[in-house]
C-alpha cells in the first residue's frame, strides 16, 4: 500500500497515537488526489468504488482464475465479495498478482480471508493499474492489470 501503509493501519486498529487522525486524513486526501489520474481510464463505477472505499467491510467469498486463449496477458481473475448482496470484480490482461495469507500470524484464528479493510487502486503506467486489498485476517491481495469491471 502506498497511502494506507501497514504502520498507519496498525495504529488505527491497535494503538492510540497523537496526530494519528490527521495522518489518516492526509492519507485519504492524497489517495483521492491520486485517483484523479484514473478518471477516464476506468469506469465510473470502478472509480467511485475506489474513491468511496466501497470495499470496506465487504466479505470475501471467493476467487476464480481463468487462462484464456493464447494472446497477450490471457489471464483473468474474478473476485467475489458480499456487502448486502454479492458482486464481482473482474480483472483482465493481468501482468502480476499475489495473494498472501498466513493464519498463524494473524492472531485471529479460523477467520479465513474475511472482510476487506481497505483497498488502493493506483495507476502504474499508461496501460497498467494496480489494486491492493488488505483484509481483517491480515491477508493481502495485489494485482496489476489493464482492464477492470464490476459485475453486480
């Protein structure tokens, strides 16, 4: 995460630090300013999801990885969440992805991947966008891609 660092998130969850609220508000302002670079590169629905942190408290339900016909970046990933009702985020033309999950270091047993706490959608270059999600369990999902859509 570029704006919502592990240190900032941990302080907001586990610790009280003087000036923390201002650092959090500054991170939100800077992140929202960076989202301006994505206007016109992603749909209005995707942009508003990122701007409004609409994934906050959305429960992870599953992930599907597909490998299409041989072409440039044929892999697609669809991640399903639920927040009142189920919806999917579909990433296409993927160049990189990582899912990190280790139950033994979360301090919260048997939670699974669980709810999304925060996510960042960022421009990488002219073509690539990244999306990073942090979950209540400590799991992290990072992906770089060219295309993104939300399916409801």
